[in-house]
C-alpha cells in the first residue's frame, strides 16, 4: 500500500479525536519503515508504539527507534561512583519497566516487536544526556520528538509535537502533533525531519550533549520471552469486537435454575443499603461474577436500571463475562481497543436507550479501552441510571486508571479477592474513595471452605535447593541487599533492582524442572485437568545446550519427554486458541495447560483439580488467585491438590534484618495455605525444616 492512499490532516489534537486510531495506525499499515525519535520512555511505550506493527511484519517493514531511559538521580550516582557499569544499570532500569507492563494487551503488542527484533527488523538506540566536555551522564532526557513513516515508493509522512510514546502521551493527556507529507510539501519539511533523524541515528551530531548507544542486542534478549511461535497477523485490537446477541427490547432476568448462595444475597443487600457503593471481597471462585450480574438484574427490576458497564483487565475476561451475562439475558456489546469496531454500535445503542426503543444497554470493556479518550468521550451519553462494575478492581487503583472513573455514574461495585493494592496505599485509598469500602460479608478462603463454596484441597510443598552457581549468586545478591536495605522503603531504589534479580534467580531455579520431571513421571502422568504455573524467565534447555523460557521447557518435559497431552496458555495464543484450549481441558482431550500469567485473574476453568506452582511473584495476590483457580466447584469434582515449589535459601545465608523480613513474609503465605488444607499436619511438617533452619518457629 502507498501512504498516498491515506489523507492525513495537518494537525491532530486529542480533544477532537483519537490520535492513535486516526493517524498512527493508518500510517503504520502503509509503511515499510517507521523511524521514531522520542523523549521520555516507559514500559508502556513499546506496547503503544507497536500498534499496527503486525502490518509492518507482513510487508517486510522495519522500525528504527531512538529513546531515552528514565534514569533517576540514584541511577546516575550508582554509575558515576562505579557501583555498576553504565550498560548494566540502564539494562536494569529498562528491565524493571518491562516487568511492570499492566495488562495482557501490552504483552500481545510486545509480541509483534519481539518478532520484529528476532528477525532483525527492529533496531533500538538510546540517547543519553551527557556533559559535552566530560561525557559524564547528566540529569534530563532527550526531548526532541520526530516521527517518519516511509512506504515502498519513497513517500514520507513526518510528524512532530508534544506526543511522547508513554501511556500519558497516547491516552490520558492533551496532545497535539503537526504532520507533513512529502507529496505536498514545498518547503520539504518531511524530508528535513527524515534527515534530522538519520543524523541522530548515525551519531553525526558530535557536540549536541547526546551520546547514542546501540541497544538492539540487549533489547532482543529482554524481549525474547515475548516472542511468539509465528508472526502476528493482526493488531490484537482488531480482534476485539463481536456483535451482541439477544433482543434490544428485553430486560435481563435471573436464570430459572440459579440459586444464589446466602453470602451472595447478603452481599447484594448490603451493597444496596450502602447506596450502591462498595467492594465485594470474595475468595477466588466464590461467585463474584454471578453476584454482580444478579445485583444488576435486581436494580433493573426494582429501580429501572438502564445500563451496565463492566470493566475487566483482560480481553479474555471480557469474553468470559459475556458468556455468563448472556445466561441472564444481557446482550453485551464487547468494546475492546479498536474504536472502529465498537464505537458506531455503542452510539446507536445509546441513542436507542435515550429514545426508549432499547430497554437495557450492556457494555463490557477492558481497562485500557475504558481509559482511552475514545471511550471516555462517550461516557457523558450514558443514562443517569447506569451501574459500573470493576472486575479485579484492585487494578483500577492505579493512578491513570483511577482518574478515568466517572463521577457521573453513582452505582459502583468493585470485585476482588484482594482489593488492597500491594505496596500502594495511595492506590488503595483511591480505589476505596471511588467504589466505597469493602462490604460484609468478606468471604475469605477459610470461610468459603466452611460454607462448601470451594472444594477442599491437599497442599504439597516441595522444597527446592539451589545448585552451586545459583547458591553463590543468591548469597552475593543477599549481601548486596543487606547493605542497601531501608526499613521504611524496602521496595524502592537499589533494593528494588536487587530484589528483582534475586526473585528471578529463585523463579528459574534449575532444580524446579528436575522436580517437575519427577512429579510428571510419578504422580501427574495419568492425571487430567492440570495447570502448571511457570515464571516468565529463561532456563537452560536440554535441547542443543541452549536457553529456553521456563514455560517452554516445562511443556517439553511434560509433553514431548513424558508423552502427556499438554498445551501452552500464554499471551502468544490468540483469543480463539485460548477458548479452544479451555474447551479441550474441560472435555478432557487435553490433560493440562502450562501458563505464565494469563490464568492468574478471573479465568474460569472449574474442572481443574491439580495445580503445580513453579514460580510466583512476591505479590500475595498472585498466589491467592492461582490457588483459587483450582478450588472452584465443578460437577464430579470432590477435591483439589496444589503442589508448590518452595526454594530454600542456602544454609550459609546470613540472617540480616532484610533476609528475616523477606523469609517471614514468604513463610506466612505457605503456613496460611497449609493450615487450611485437609492434610494440614503433613503440609506443616514439610515446611517445618525450613522454619527451624532459619529460626522462624513463631509463625
């Protein structure tokens, strides 16, 4: 395609449309080379810059990206004082940014960039602010913002302006860009911008106070874990919408075979008594979705509720909500990322509600789409009697998402097994301020088991020893951590990077795969309905002495080596593939799934009876959600089993204050889950050597 087929405007402003959908994607689709120089850069940038990148893949196109890492004063000080090399510290900063990706859509977009860089079609360079004389790093970022699209015919579209490739730049803040195109450009501004970029890319500006570093090889290594098995063919947003079912004139109603449990009825009553504000805190698997839909039905019947908005962190959760909602007679419109797939239908349905030809409107969307200007600009047209439901509502306490929640909608219901945000009291306060406090009854795991809402379970901790080189590295990192540990702010500064590196070492411990193989050869081989949770790091592979993702090596061991019918369930599988996998494991044609994060929040596969946890983050929410996946009730399911691989710190570990606090926090999680298991004595006995070894018998 030619860029001449697209008619750009001379200026794009975020208050008159969506800059990304109106400009960025159409240009990307028609280009074979995209050159971008930006200023401030965060983890969101790679995902947002990848919109339309699947089309560059199909056309054999390339991306050249220049940006600046977000270095803090502490980073520059660590480099200048020689604590760490410049390259090592910059790598750590960007690695942390990549680890803080907020949702599945970002991971899927990164798959396109990961594919491009794996085939040599993406190059990344870093622009660092330096003193022109001493070449030492200085505070500040590279501020110039240039973008150039080029097609196969040599046509150019260049743009400049205030739009940084950050989440704020693409979604939240006011933005304005000026656009020039080479075929109607008497002043040759498009060509001039291309020449400016090329000078910067080639390092031809020697006295600019900038140092240009090639970051491609490091970025390739960091993006390896996102690389899909085959090149993406479409932007994930293009798969995001399907037509709603049902009749527009019908109101939702409770399914005839639905019998709400007492805790669900009490939760609805208390939420209504709180003037339609509050958060339902229920253990994963205890029926939050059904409770929320039942509450919406009751409001429709008794108070004339006209519209329901459900916000989910992931697209596959939107689909799951849609399946459940259709059982209640809702006709949900699925509004995902691509505005062209849902905006017109939403406008029509809002108009129908306004003139009275549609009795009820249901919209189900993702956090990212809900917070976009395209969706935000349409909130004003929703009727006064609208209810908003936040699924996995802890996510909506993030600053950018919290700001998108509309004051105009008064009926607000949050859902989460763990509403408090991990190490984020400000975010938790924002959440409670908007949705209201947690509503009684709080259905903890213990209470859910007592009420027979979840199935009983066996808990089997498997203690994992580090091998020699892992033990040396662990001790080295622990010594560093003890030196920089700050009792009042343990999760920031240098401690944060060390904790990240050590947690990755633990997550990818080699003996975990040895234990998995042993478990597969004995206990798991003839079992079905199995979930295996892996970390997102890499491990040594038995094939060709190479390196592979832990999830891929686990799949190889259980599948190719042991002959089990297993499949991968990650961001590399599209929505249709995931739905097929869900059906296959429910039907028993697959024995199990090997996953990273995609099964953590809200995914409903109640027939699963066994979980193997190779790795978990330090955030207790992840462990709570993972155990909940396997405790859901299902016909014929009487109990469940959780195998939890627990890495034991080396005996030589010095019990510093930092080490004691971290081990105590980790052990509390194990003990809590062990105490509620049917084999609590056996489980506690397995953990006992760990407690005794590190003098933590008081837990």
